[in-house]
């Protein structure tokens, strides 16, 4: 809707400006015809985006009508020329079908023919040739811009696709890291746990048969194997934590190496990307701030070839126009006009000033009846370079300077060519240069973005691997290391029971076998979390099983559940389970024959876990448990934005209190 009103304003402005031009023109019989036909050419711009072919058709019809009725729609008027440029650019920018484009090309042919045949401003062959060049140029620019926009859209889609692929690759990197670590750990620990299971399975039979020495040796062997396995786990755990302490990486959204290759191909097909502003050479002395920071485009040899070709053509053209005694002077002035183009990339503002000054000198000395075509080409090249290679402020200043110089020169030497000089010589080439500069910068930024994304892909894979290492470290400590610690404690404590309490020793053997099997199941779950026969995911709903295991280890545990149990998010459920497991394991390891209370409190927006015991150390003082267990708890709670409070209880013992928000509305 906004663009619609802009088009309405544009059409109204050009119509009013054109009618004012008609009123100010010399009175003749064609004024009324021109005034009536002009709105046909300008009002149609209202629908230029929705029906891009309509304005071109309307202008074609208006030209044919003015030729038949004797009006002067174009001539020296600016408004119809501007309307034609906008209509042709819009057609090139928005026409989609080949048939419509062919129709636009046919209308351009009609426009060029009509102007060359009926417009009194076209007096020479050079004027007709320039008309054939300038009229289709806006359509060509529009098609080029359309292609660039389509290319950018295609690159954006490719970047989005490769960004999704990048995320998949990061997830795969984390999965590969998890499988690798779990596989290494399984190779290191699975054999020891298998031996422990076999020994523990045979122990009740040996105890029942009275094989006390063999049973004690088995318990000692189990304890040694558990300690060895625990050492392996802790070594892996230490490696994971050391490598996992690197600061987290935050990779940007973006693309991979193939995006860089795609953009590089686009860059090679178009202009070369510009250099950084700080790396471009600067002009010496007072002209430094007017030097262009962009050195992109063709190499300097191409500029030299361009000047050589233009100079050869200019010498031939002037030799045919000027008398013999002025040919040497004409040759010198041609060199004076074209030589500045050698520096058009570095000093575009000074180049256009120098070219216009040389053109004025040439016109003054030679007194030519018409403006040489190769001088027009020099002004066009200088204006394009100004738009393509100068920064915004110097480019605008240079445009004003070039427009003023071109208009003044035309008024003095060729009064009928003011509008072509302003539009065709300065305005349109400058606009084309700005468009090319913008697209070049866009391509350069896309190339740089692709380079950054290529680096970010590596960073993201490393970040995913680091995160997976930290998760694996928590899982190893909370699950496998705890289980193996329980095995070692039970085996060491059961060995002296063989002599005095065979029944209790047999219970310890059963508990050891069960715990070893659970540890192996945990390893299997870490290695194959999606496998159908993998161990069930730990859950706070299984807290009673944790309490039962702690009771078997000698801790008197009571479980209290407050509130209605609800289904928790998987991550929070696992975190809560591990916190309870860690707290009870620490109690069994450090608090001796203690009592513990586990309270699970379900609230509307959070779940609270509290584990307290009355255990005391050898000197009768509460045990303050540190190490990886508390660190793992804090990491889990922080991951979900919760709070953790650990420390001694006022009446003795140790307390762990965690609150995990569940985000339920």
C-alpha cells in the first residue's frame, strides 16, 4: 500500500511538472496537443508495479499520437523523459515472462524510431545512435537489478538450507562424541563389571557351602576390580571436565563452505569485490578525502585499454569534423578529455571535473557545431565511475558538480542538449554506478559472511562437543561412578561379614550383582539412548528404588511426596533424579549408619527436592561433602534456572535442597 501511494505521488508530480513545462514553452500550435497527450504518458505510472508493461505501452501510444498530431511530447521537455526512464526501468525490473519482455523490446524499437524520425531535436546521425543507446538502457539496468535480487534471494535460501545442515552436523558431532566416549568407557569398564557380576553371582552359593576363604577372596577381588574401574571412570571424568571447561562458544546463524564457493562464483561472474576502506590507496595532498576507498572492478590495464579505444575513436571523429589546420589541436584536446579516465577508480570526483573542464576547453578552442560522440562517452564513463567508486558524500558532491558543469556547457555551446546532457550524460550513468556499487558491496558482504559462517561451523561443532562432554561427565559421575563406588563399599564391608554373618554377606553379594548390572545398563543407555532394549530413563517417579538401594547400603531412608505428582519435562526429571541419587550416595559413603529423609514437593510451577541426613564423621562432626558431586548438582540446577542450597544442618548432619522451575503456566 505504501509503494502504491508513492507511485501515485510520482505520477502526479511528473504530470504537474510536465504541464508547467508546456505552459512555459514557446507558444505554438502544438502546445494544446502536448498538454493533452502528456498525462497519457505520466498517469500510467500509477500501475507500474502491478502492470509494468502498461506505462511503456502508454508512452509509446503518446509518442505515436504526438507524431501524428504534431505535438512535441519529448523535444526538450524533461518530464516525459523521466517518465520514460522510470517506465522502462520498472518494466525490466518487474516483467517476468519472455513474451512481455519481447513486447517491451518491440515498444522500445517503436519509441526510438518515432523519436529519430519525428523529433526535431534529432538532427545528426550521432543523435540517432545515442537515442538507440540511451532508450533501452533503463530496461537493461532493470533486468540486471532483477537478476541480482533473484540471485540474492537464491543465496539467502541456500544459506538457510545450509544453516539447517550446519545444525544437523553439530548435532551429529555431539552424537559421535557421545558414542566415542561411551564406547571407550565401555571397553575400559565393561570387562571389570562383567567379572564383578560373575563373582557376585557365585558368592551366595559359596557362602552357603561354607567356602569362607574363597568367599573372602571373591569379595576382595570384587573390591579391587571396583576400585580399578572407578579409577578408569574418574580418569575419563577428569579428561571430560578439563576439556569441558573451555568458555562456551555462541556460533552465528549462517552458511558453510559451499555458500562461500557460491558467492565467490557470483563475484567472479560480476565485478570483483571491493577492498576494505582502510586498505585502499589514498590520493596525496589535499585530495585525500576525495579519493575512492574502493578499488574493485577491472584491473588498471582494462582502464588503459578503454582510454586507448576511446582516444582512437575520438581522433577519427574529430579528424572528420575539424579543418586541417585545427587537427593537431583537436588531437591534443581529445587526449586532454580522455586521459583523466585512467584514474577514474581512484579519484572519481576529480576525474569528472577534469573531463568536463577539458570538454569546455575543447568546445571553446574548436567551435564544433555538435558535441562529439566520444566526448559523450567520456562524460558517461566519468559519471558511472563517480557513482560506482566514490563514497556517498563525495558521490553526491560529484553528481552536483557534474550536473552543473554539464548543464552550463550545454547552455553555452549546445542549448538544445541540456536535458540529454543532464539525464543521459550524468544522471543515468551515475545511478547505474550506484546500483552496481550497492550490489558489489552486497556480494562482498555475502562473501565475508560465508567466510565467517565457515569458521562458525567449526566453532559450533566444538561447542556441541564441549556441551556433550559436560553432559557425559555429569552422567558418568551420577550414574556409573556412583554405582561402582557402592560396589567397592559393599565389597569391602562384606569381606569381614563372611566370618560372622554369612546371611548379611550374601545380601551384599546380591546387592553388588544388582548394582553392577545397573551400571552396565547405564553404560548401554549412554551408548544407545534410542535402543528399544536400553535401560529405562531415570525419573523422579523412581525415587523409591533409589531409597531401597540406599537402605540396602545401610542407610535408613524415608521418602515423603507432597502434592500431586505430575509429568515433568525430561531434562528436569532427570536432573531431579540425579540430585537425589547423588545426595543418597554421599550419605551412604560418608555418613555411615545414618538416617535420611527425602522430600519431593510438587508445586504448580516448580518441583522441590530436599534430602537431609543426621550422619556424622569419625570425630562426631557433620560431614561437608565436596568434589564433583556438588559441582554436578550445581551444573544441573543452573542449567534449568533453579536454585541449590547445600550445607550442614543446625541439628547435625547434611542437607541438600533444590528447586527446579518447570515453567507451567
